[in-house]
């Protein structure tokens, strides 16, 4: 019998049965129906599986579910409330999403930055997103999306 | 007063599937789950060449619960149907490369699949493998392009001969979404495949041959695709075939998703190349005779290599005018996984060589790099290497001037010269000018004979039906823009159907920078045909307002049911190509560009950094400024990776660094600000005047960056990828 883990995902309570070493990524995708979080490499290099764990930016492919017990998790599905968040709108406006597969991870990594720095400059944004690989955009329009996000929130 | 709908082409309209992508709602293949799914895996060869002696199944695994497929289970032909029928879907006894598929297994439980997979033992009788493509004597394809009389120029005493050899390495496409499909198959219902792919009809063709089924018993549906770059052009046929065979045998839908390690090791990469240039120039640097020997490593099977070679061959002489040209090219067999399509498709390799060589000629003759190019540029009315007369307005000097100005070339080159005398960080600027042909080569588009349709919906809106896929580049958005302008209806009234071979006509593959220019034009024509039918029905007046169009369409649907408009490709009259002589109009149109890289080289660590990049191009009318800019910046970044970071390490024919830890692509801190400038010369046969754009930006960065490094250090480097250790070796050898 697999143990039960309780956690709060995007503000909603979940109780999941899983092997303690099962990846948070798989639990989110397969048990919680939250397929917005993507797997790009499975070894913590690409950031496609980025989520916030108690507010900290983590690669969910490297987090065993046991480590997320009792935690609050934020995934891309939790970014929009009734309407899109300012950051999401800014991604649409600046062409921050092309194929879209890295986008959920990028949005989460950018949200983590925007929590500590409301108006980050280009350099700060580039550093904050260095753990998230994108093969389509060359990053420039993603960086502009994040830099420009505060304008959307007005 | 007549209400006008603002033109959609040229405007930044919202990306059609943008919202789904920023909310996480977009469904990629691995996001689709069903309770009855089985999970598949591919068992692959561990040797480069040999034959299978024995396969052992570990008795500790409950094999009765598994579905196991071998080549014997294939109902039709054991080939991946593409150009030649030489590549088996599953090896029977002969092994031609590492990671060649041998067996397939499936089980309802994914963990069981992972466990079982590792226990299967295959014994081989190994044979000698050919791993060095320069030593291979098995030629898959060769071409010869001839113009004028090269030999008599080389015999002249008053010419200077400049010779050099250039090398490029393999490159992994590295789309962030791995390859994957779900297949459902039975002899009663036929075969249905959903998956991540660029070309649904390629998969359709391959499945028909594999199962010996008629057209209507095979259905292929593209799901949201997380990047392709050519890497999902031909290989999805293999994966779809594997999943379908498992589904056919086990009676359940089968999901087959590669992990990153398998995707990198087993699927196609950009062809490694070697290019020899021998050029005769006069004292002013005017090209008098150009001789090019272009060689590609094809890997173990033919796959798309002949077509990649063709494009590389045609682009090999660059955007220059020379009366005497000979290009000889070959693609040869080695025992590595087949190399395949990657954005640029042979052109980045041969253009790397010619653009490096132009800088070499400039040094030999003693003129500046920009000047040597200016003296040799093709102009309107001039003839390319394949004797194609440039008919459109062409001003390469104008493009170059724009790039020189934007990059502050002259001032910075002078400044860096002084700076480099005293600093351990050496700075330099380098240039590349180039071209990229849009659409299939020569008679390719005529043979393809692409078809598209548009249909009117009950709501009075338009749905575009094509097989061309949205893979991040903006297909959905630009097709809707084209229809919007053709019918003068709002962009929001147009949607683009999910490519599904049961629903959409075969508009050809999503490759070769053809989606916008070739298929976009067909979409425009199909929309106008639909409008014509509405007018003929008497329900719509000519030049009616959008609301009248919508009303007429709704009425038509109520009265008559379906309303569709169709279009099929017609070769423009100006395109004439001779397949035998390899001469004539290779492409309907070329995009043209001048790129400049500014670099810093640390002479302690030998790290090279691109500090700024200028990309000036003429791509016809720009359909969507933001998407087009995104194409250029993204392509340039892949080109930076190609030049400075991305090395495939080969060990006995297998990729040894098949992980993102060891195969390095540029990150957000490795990429500079990229200045993108478009000059627009509308090309009448393209929709709204557009030409192709997708591949162009990968052609220029690598030679521009290496030319910049040479400018910074004063040493010559003729191979990519150029990692710090490579540059160190070059510099040490030069001492």
C-alpha cells in the first residue's frame, strides 16, 4: 500500500497515494490532472517542469513527492484567476510563447523573480531565467515579456 | 459608408493558440491520457554494425503480460516509406547503426516497461563499421552543378588561387517537447495515430506501406507540437509505425514517448559536413572561377539525405556572381543513426564554408570583408550557380550597408583594434551575407501538387483546412491573417483546423520555409474560390461588407449545406528547372540577408561570447512582424549554439553526450541582444507578397561569429562547433 501525501496545489487541497520517491512532476501530471507542467529532460537541466514549492522555484522532476508533503505548490494552472495574470498577458503581447512547451516553466520562473523584484531589468531577468531552456524564441521576447509585465498590471 | 476591416497582414494580431499556451491548457501528446492506454518502449541495438545472433528474455519478467513485437509481426512492408525503401522499421538480423530499433514491448504499467526493457539481452556478431565519413565509399547520392568553364580559368597564370577546407559538426534539433505518439490500431478499424509531428501526410504514407492499408483506413492527427526544427519531419513515421504495430498486436491504444536520452541518441541530427573551396580571383578580388567539393555524412540509411544534399549544393556558391562554377557534392553512408532534416537543411553547412572562404579571399587579396562581398554580389538580372536569373529586385549592397550601419561596423572595428592591443579580452566583428531559397527545390513543388481547402462554418466564420502544422512558428496565425485579408473579414472570424488526414487535404509537409509562401498563397486562393461560390449563389454581392459576407455564408449553409473553397499548387510561369542538368530556377524566390556578429574572446579561458548581433534581411512582405522577428531571433540563437556550444560527441557511432547536462544549448545569459531589421520587397506569387523565412536565420550566424573571432584574434578557424578547447588548440598550433 502506497502512503498518502497531502499537499496544497494552486490553493486546492490534494491527497495523493504514491511511492515516496515518485517525482512531484508525475504526481502533478498523472494524479492531479495538471498537465501544464512539462517534462523536458528529467534531470533538472531544462526547467520545463518548474513549479513553486512553498514559494521556492524548483524543478519538479527532481523533487520526490515525500519532500513535497504538506507543501504549497504553484503550477502554471494557478497563475490565472478569473482573467490572465499580467505576466501571462505580457507573454501574449510580446511573443514570449512560440511552441509553448517551455512556457509554463518560464512563467513560473518569472513569477518567482517578480515576487522579489517588481520591475527587474533585462540583466536580472536573463539571470533569473538561465535555468529554463527555450529552443524557439532566442529568449529575447521572453525577457521583454517579463520586463514589460508590470505595465500590464496597471 | 462602407466599414473597413483593418488589414491583418503586416499587423501584430494575437497568436491563435497563444492563450492555451500561457495557461497550460494546450494539450501536447504526453498530456493526453486514457485509462486503457498501454505504454510502449523500443529496444535498440548497442553495436554500430553486425547481425543479431540471439535475443534473451529474462525469465524473472512476466512476459505473458507484455506485448512483444518483432519484424515478423509487420503486416505489410518492413520499411519506413520515404524516398528509398532501405530503412527497416525494425531490424530483422542486419544492424547498420547504434540505436537501431530491434524489438518493441508494451505493458499497461509504465514502470513495468522500464523494468523489463533493461533486461532484454541482444547478442551480436559485430562487423567493422565505417564511422569516418571522409573514408566512406558508399555514396547515397551525388550532384554536379556546372556553369561556364572552370578549368580554363584555373590554367590562367594571371589569377590568384585561394583554397581551404571547412568542417561542420552534427547538431541536435533539441525541441523541448520530446518525440511521441499514441496509436490505436486493429484490422477492423485500421490505424489512427495522434502525435507530435511536422508532416502528418508523411506519417500517413509510412503507415499505409507498413500495414498495407488503403488511404482511408489510416488516419494521422497532429497534436500541439513543442518545436520541430526538422527533427519531427521524418522520424515521427518511425515512432508512429512502432506504436501502431504494438497497438495492432495488443489490441489497446499504445503511448510511445521518448525520454530525452533516447530522443537525442536515436533520432536524426544535422548532417556533419566537409567542404573544399578552390577559387580563382583577380587582383581586385573578383571571383573568376569557383570550385566546390561538398561532402555530407548521411548516416546509415538514405532517409532525406538526397534532398538535404541538393539544398546544400545549390546554396554552396553563396549570393555571389561568378561566370565559372563547378559544385560537386556527395552524401555518403556511415554506421551512425541517419542524419536528417534540421532547419536550413544542408544550406547552413555549405554557406558556412563559402562565407568563411570569402573572408579568406579578402585577406589574401588585401581588401576588407565587406568590400570583397560588395565586388561580387549577385544583382537583379545576374545568374546564380545553377544559372537561375534573378528576376526580382535585389540590392545586397543595400542590405549590407544597413547591417554595417546598425552594427556600427567601421567605428567598432577600429576601436577594437586599439582595445585588443592591451586587453586579454579580444573583441571582433564578423560578417556573413547569404541567401535561402523558399519552398521545395526545382520541380519539387510541382511534384508535390499541394492542395488546401477552406470551409464556411454554420456560424458564418471560416475554417482553414491544411496539413501544415503549427509547431511554434505561427502557422495558425498567418493562415488566418491571409484569409482575413483575402475575404476582408475580421481576423477573429477565421480559425485553423487541427491537421487530421481524415479532415484536411494534403498540403504537403511543414518544411523548407514553404508554409507561408507556398501554402499561404493556396489558402488565399481557396478563400477567394469560396467567396466566388458565395457570389455565384446570388447570396453575396461583390465587395460586400464583412457582416454581409457572414450573413450570406450562414444563409448558404442553411440552404445548401457544406461550402468549401479549394486550391491546388500551380508552378509560377517564371520557374523552370532541369533535373538532369541540375540547372535553372532552383527556387521561386530567395530570402537575402546580411548578418554581423560582435564577439569577445577571453584569451585566458578561450571562451567566446557573442555580445551583440545584427540581422538584416529581405524576406518579401512581413506577414506578422512579431512572429517574423521571433523566427529570426530564435534561428540566430540556434546558429550561435551551432557555432559555439553544441557538440555531438561520437563514440563508436553513437552519441555519447545524449543529455542536456553535456550537450549545451544557449541559455538566456548566453544570448546577446539581437537587432532584427526587415527590408521588404513584396514577392507577388506569395500571399500578400511574402517569401519564406523560417530557415534563413540559421545560415548566417556561424560564419559571422567565426569571422568575428578571426577578426578578434588574427587566427584562422575553419570548423564548428568551436568550443573553448578547440580554440585553444587552434591558437596553440599557430604559435
